[in-house]
C-alpha cells in the first residue's frame, strides 16, 4: 500500500509511555482480547512489559502463548487536531503514521481523514 496524506480530525494523546515491542520469533504471553478493537490482544513480552498487539502478527504456540511472526512496536503517536500526517498502513481500526518531525506511531483510524 502506498502511503497517503491524512489530517487529524480530533486530537489524540498516547496513554502508553512505555510501549511494547517484539521481533520475529520472539515468544509472548497472551491475555484478553480487546473489546473496542477486534483483532488486538493484550500480550506480555519477555521483559514483563504488557500492551496491545495485533493478532495477525502472532502464531499460537500454546493455550496462553504465541510466537511473533512480524516485527511490531506499540508506539502510539500523539497528534493535534488539524495536524497533517503520512499514513503508512492501517490494521484493525488503527493507523501507523509518520509526522512532520519524523516520529512514527499508531493512532485510531477513526481520528483521521484523507486529504
């Protein structure tokens, strides 16, 4: 998917100062599914950090365990209403974007409008 320009229609502040991340092949423990955003699940990484990750990036390896099939960062992007961003990809209600300062992160897709 080619990136496109989007405008933030409602300000968003990240609630997670220490986002989880994992590499391909890394083991994670699985928690509950996200009720608000289907396709996302709470995971705990090897260092004990907990956060949300897309199910599509994981392969089950047991009842409460999975192996990462893709590299992932849960880094969210705080943005102000009216700000212009580059949308890189969308996944189950969230958008991975790049701002003018060169920072990447996730925002809810519902807060973005194509320019």
